[in-house]
C-alpha cells in the first residue's frame, strides 16, 4: 500500500539556497535565545545604573 518514495531531486543551486536559509534561520534563533537569556541581567544592570 505505502511504498518507499524517492527523495525529490534538488539542484546544487537549490541546495545552496536551502543551506543559506537554514543557516540564517538558525542564526536568528540563536540571537533571539541569547537576547531572551540576557534580558534579566540587562534589566538589573539598568536598575542599578539609574
């Protein structure tokens, strides 16, 4: 009933674009995580500074 499907053929250009998109998404994700993790420390620093 269900057979093994072949993976779609991806050209080198498409693969390069996909890698670039994944890399930029991952970088954005890491930046957001870093910002969220650092926010409490920044808030405390600003409270002490003023």
